[in-house]
C-alpha cells in the first residue's frame, strides 16, 4: 500500500508540472551557479536556513541537519562566501540563520580554483542581508517532537552606528530508537557451513547546546572587520541489546545476548576573524581571514560483560587566507594563498574482564594512541570576463599536501604521504537569448580519506562484524565535467545537464572473511570509479498560490576494485527524484509536501535496496506576522529504512537498518522588534505578497 501511495504522489507531481503554463520563479545564474532568492524561488512563511535548503531541488536535509547535494554529504556550506565551519559540522550554525536574514542561496556544482580542492559535492553559499538591522531585534523559538524531542533557542541582534553585533543560543534534546536485523552465511570450501542471525534494538539519547556570538565594525565605506565565535557541546547515551544465533553444520544453534553501552561527550569551539578592504575602483578588494577550531571528544563503551573501553580524542584546525581581486578592463583577475593545518590525536584504553581477579584488567596489546597531522599550502590564480553573450572563467590552484600519521606504540614508524598537485578549473557560458543559455564546466578535485577511514583502532561492538580503518590510504583525485542548459522564461524555470566524474584510487569500504567466519570491514583504495548522468530540474508556478519543483537524476555508476579482489567490479544504472509541492492555502499559511525516491544501487560488493520517503509540513503566521507555528511530519509513510545485501564466493549477508524516522514536530517562533530594512521587497514575505487559494 505504501508503494502505491508513493507512486501516486510522484505521478501527481509530474502531471502538474507538464500542465503548468506560467511561473514567476526564475533562477538567476552566474556562470554555472544556480541562485535561489528568498520570496522568489524559495517561498516560505518562516523558519531557518535548513528549512530554506529543503525547498531547493537536488538538496536534501535529513533529521540530524546533515545537508547533501545530489545525494552526496560532502557538500561544503559557506555563509557570505566564507566557510560556515572549520570542522564541517553545519547543522547547529544553519539552525541559527533565520529566513528573514537570508537574501539568496547559490548552488555551485563545480567550484572553481578559488576554493579548496577537497570537496567533491559542490558548495552551497548562503548570502545574508547586510546592514539590515534596525535598532534592536530578538527572536525566540520553542519546539516539541513526538517521542520526547525538545528544542529551543533565543537570538539577539543590534546595530549602533558602525558596530553591529549578534548572538544566539540553541538547545536540542532527542530520544530515538534504532534497530538492525542481519543474516550471515559462511560457506567456504575448507570451512563448515555456518549461519548467523542477529538482531539489535537500542535507544539513542543526545543533547546539544550551541552558542554563537558575532560582531562587525565598519571603519569607513572601504574597510570593515568582523569576528565570529561558535561553541558546541554535545552529550549522548546509546544503549541496546544485540541478539546472536549461530548454527554450524546443522548442529543445535548457539544463542547469546550482549548489552552495549556507548556514552560520550564532545566540546568544540571556533573563532574566525575577517578583514575586507575595497578601493575606489569598482570590484577591487583585498580580503584577509583566519580561523581556528579545537575540541575534544570522550567516549566510554561497555560491550556486554567482557570489555570496557574509553576513547579520548583532541583535534584542531587552523587556516589563514588572503584573496585579492582586481578588474582590468573587460578582464577580472583574482589570486590568493591559503595555509591549513589539521591535527588529531586519539587514544584508546581497553579493559577486559578477568575471571581470576573478578575485575577488569588493561589490554596492553590494544591500548595505543594514534596521531594525525595534515598541512596544506595552496595558491591560485583566476581570470574571468565576458564579451556580449559569452562569458568565461579559468583558473588553476596549486596545493602541496604533507600528511604524517603514527601509533605511539612505535613512534619511529611514521607513515608519510606527501603530494603536490595542480587543480585546474574552467567555466564557459554562452547566452542564446535573454531567456536561456548553455554552459560547460571542468574541475579537478581531491577526496582525502576521513578520520574514520584511516583510524586503525578495531571496533568490536559486534563480535560478528568488526570495523577497522586503514592509515595508509591514498587520496582520490576526481575529474568532473558538466554540460548544461538553462531556461528562465515567463513563469517556468528549467535546467538540464549532462555530467561525468572520473575517480582515481577511490577509497571504499571493503569486507573480507576473517577467522571463525567473522566479517572484517575495512577501507581500501580501489582502482577507479566513475559516474555519468543526466539531471533535469523544473520549477513552476501552477497558480499564484501553488508552486511545484521537481528534480530527476539518472546516472550510470561503475566501481572497479579488481586491484584488491577480482570479484570487486560493479556497474549499475540508478535514478533518484524529488518532487516538492508548496501551497499557500489561506493568508499567512503554507502547506508543503515532498517525496523522494532512490532506486536500487550497487556498492563494491553487493546491492542497496530502493528507498523512498514523504515529508509534509504546514505553517501559519500568528500574532500579526511577528510569530509563526509550524507543524512537520517527517517520513509520513514510515519507509525510510536501509537494506543491503552482499554475495561473495565464501560468504553472503543481508542487513536491514531501521530507526525512528517518522516524527511529528510542532515549532513556535516569535520575533521581537524589526530585523528587516524598510527597503526590502515585499516578495520577501510570501504570505502577504502572494495570493492564497481562498483569497
């Protein structure tokens, strides 16, 4: 029944799009960038930056505030052309940016040489309204979700002469369940047949505190200085039971149960300083910025009655950057340098239960400390210009990367990974008329392994499936090509693009069979991989009170890991689509319905089943437009689970993961004072500026 209902929703969306005749929403493009303006493309009563991103085609935001673009969570988030976070944790920051303070959002699918070479999913840049504060303003937010979920926050803004300040605090507490069912079969030629069935059910509780403070001082019309700080504190407790039943060669099954506890906390702080100097020459500017982030994480695990372990990690990120832009006739010249330093130290202390002493004793064979140090020195040059309807942008970025890792148990055994690489970028755009254009982009990027991928400590949380990183992984280099067409006419916006990505040495998780049939999950550099596809985006207004947008992405995927295992080679044709309907039912209201479908996919050793889900929300302005009530239903069909299977010569497995994805949330927001400049267009308040179905 759920499948039929979902198909009906998708079919309804496609039918309404093809019947559309007009749409005022136009997506402005700067080279290949897609721009979405608040009140024009993004019509929303109230909310924050995460709510706005949910309305952009090809952008997804999950329940944890993680943003992905074209299904890739590696997307980088910028605010006013500056990285929103040094550590890549964007959710708490985006929750604090109100819709009223956003001017537009740019989607950059293939970032130029101006940006860091690592980041394969593109960039989302959120532009806020500058100098939009009038006297003093504040806002409060309170929310409740089903299953004991609470959040709240306060914000404050003030401008006095040349100085403007802003601060905010948000709090979130959630409880969610999670479950897993798995079947593993071992059938090697020299080993007895073994069947393992597992089930897990647990509860996850976490609390998050986030504090932000920022200030900007305008010395004069050509010089300003800004500083921003952000502090995040997260605590969590996960406890659950793991049931295992093992049957070998038809013998009586052996059953066991293990209770796992994972308790931890994380504290992180960031500070950023930016200086901007402009000149009398229009477009000439010098920007200098520096940022520093540091934090620590402590995790205690209790695995049944046999093991206790404690992980203690500290990390820091530092960057210094200078950028200079100068127009020279019809050509714009840009150059810049950047230094980035990332460090992380993680210690593992394991205690095993000893029957003789009836206590826990240290496991010196596993206790260790892992150190990671990364230094990236970069510089770039770019030129851009235009002639009549033709525009171009070309550049190259040079990066020297130095990486050092080691285990303190053997300090002399230091793994070194140094490489110098050039990363060119090119964008060409040809206008065909005042309504449409074609464009081409090429970029070269790098995908460096995450800390989880390279951490060598073994995780024994599940005795039948152990996980371990690989500290000797290499970076993967990606060549990306895109050819596209844009049409913005009357009240219809359309974008179609062909894209191709080639990955050299991609790092992928790879499972082997260890001793006693235990599955060992680690990471290896495959030989190569590629993605080739076509993406279609349509944004249309069916009525003055009804907008619909749809995104369809059909792509071919290939992964070749035969350098690791002759059986690791997969090809598949996949597709995903999202349709969002946005209705203003009566004055001050908004009803949104969104459906997403992902077709079955291949991973290096198996398959991932199809996934789909539907979200809905309704908003209402209250208290003369100063407040709003928002009711959200996530995953209304309760279908957002994850099923995978693997089949290899000596083993096969099937797994299904489920979690509390269907959640009802009610949020109240209230604004005190006026955070808007009187010069703002009325379209920024869609509930007042557009018609409703009952007007």
